[in-house]
C-alpha cells in the first residue's frame, strides 16, 4: 500500500512539474523575451551540467575543460549552417552554391558523435592521471581548443578567428522555422525564443532519462565503483580503462549537442563564448547542486545560469550606479553576490544543495537472531 501511494505521489509530482514547464514560457513571454531567453539558457546549461555529471559525478574524473566540447558542437553547426565555407573556399561554393543548410536530424547525432570522439581523444592520454593532475590536463585541453578556434583564420580561414561565425541558420523542424514567431491567431503568437524553449526542454528530458538509465545500469555502477576506489574496482574485474574512456565520450556528447543548439539559438558563435570561466561555472553547477544526483545537478545549473541575469535585471531596476553616484559598479556587485552565495552554500551544505541520499550511506548493522 505504501509503495502504491509513493508511486502515485511521484506520478502526481511529475505531471504537475511537466505542466508547469510547458506553461512557464507562455507566461514569461508576456513579460518580455528577456525572461524566456533566461529560461532557454538555463536549459542549455542543464544539458551541459548533465554531461559533466557523467564524468565528474558518476566516474569521479575532474574535468575542467568541458567547455571545449561545447565549442566543438557550436562551431560544427556554425560551419554547416552558415555561408562561411562557401565564401572562403571556391571548390565548396561550386558544390554548394547556396551553402549548407543542415537539418536538425543530422545536427544532433553529428554534434554528439564529433564531440564524443574528441572526448575519447582527451581521455586516452589521461587514463593514469587522477585528481589535480587530471584537472590541469583537461584545463589545458579546453584552452587549446579555444586558442585554435581563435587562430584558425589564416593561412586558411576555417573558423574566421576572433570575428566568429555569423548568419547561422535557425533550426527548422517539419517545416516549422524556430527562428520566426508562430502565429496562432491574429492577436496571439508564440515567440521564437519560446519555440526554442520547447526544443531545449525535449532535449533536456531525453538527457535526464538517458542519465537516469545509465546510473542504474551496470555501466553506471562500474563508474561509481571507479569513483569510490579505482584499485578495488580493478580488482573486482572492471575494465577501468574502457569505463573511463566511455565516461569521457558519453559526457562529451551532451556538450556537443548543447553547443549545436547554442549556435542555432544565437545565430553567432565566437571563441569568447568558450572561455575557462565557462568551464569553471559548469563544474560549479554540478558541485553546488550535488555531485552525482540528477535533481541536484539540474537545480545547480538553473540557479547559477539564471541568478546572474536576474541580478542584472535587479541592478538595472534599482539603478545602483545612479544611487551611489557611480561609486558602485553593478556588474562587479553582481559577480560579488554570486561568489558570496556560492561560498555560503558550500559552507552550509558541503555536499551540495540537493545531494544524493545514497552517497556515503553506511550499511545498517545486522540484527541479532
């Protein structure tokens, strides 16, 4: 009976949460596209945090260069859905005079596959590294990718260097262009940012299902065994080499898909969007929410992605610079408040805002007969 009631309660929570998520952008767009854009970026960061959680949360591999896979997916879509290649290479223009206009049915698997391959390439030379050493190597990988993107404009112009790639096509699904408002009636339409919200929501839900199934699978249990004690896991017959490579590859696929969606949503990508600070923020989302716990990771991603923009709006509403005669910079105050909030949360909840209940749980002593 108790199990039945628990299942009923979970079903009710899922249904109510789903309805709220479906109605949320329609309510937000009545207050302006700014708020819907915040929700869109929050979903993109949830995708990134879910991918990094596989590497850091499940397998226990500290990756500080995860933004590299985000950049790879973004530039992959930017090159395949913009006129840049046709303008830079005559032979490409001869083959595709109107440029490539990539379908989403090709973008998602291709972005996942390319980023996954790069994830395995990153993981291969780091198999024997742990902790701080692994973090330094992955950090260097992320910076190498950013520097390459920033300098591959000569002698052959591939990425357009610091100028970035523009005129990127928006995504079209079944004849519906997500870059244009959808007219429902003469007086009501669904904005483009709202349409992208629903696409990102579908991807996030699919990603959560995949991550949950991975967590409960033999692969997930093997990752967690490696996280807790790699030597013991190897002694139990787990192929730690293959499991680590799989974690890097699987986590990177989420970053590649998220990057492709980011490029389509923004219509422009440049190396500035993939700095070291972005990697640090993604790691902070996983740690702040609760390492290895899907609800906690989602909570951390939403808070750290939405809070800076909400504080930006508050500082603009209060006009802090005018109130303090220019002595207080609103942008610096915003960063200071975010940093203080993170410090307080980590001191108050060192395992995260919503930690996994299984992590660190001790076995119950057996009752004497």
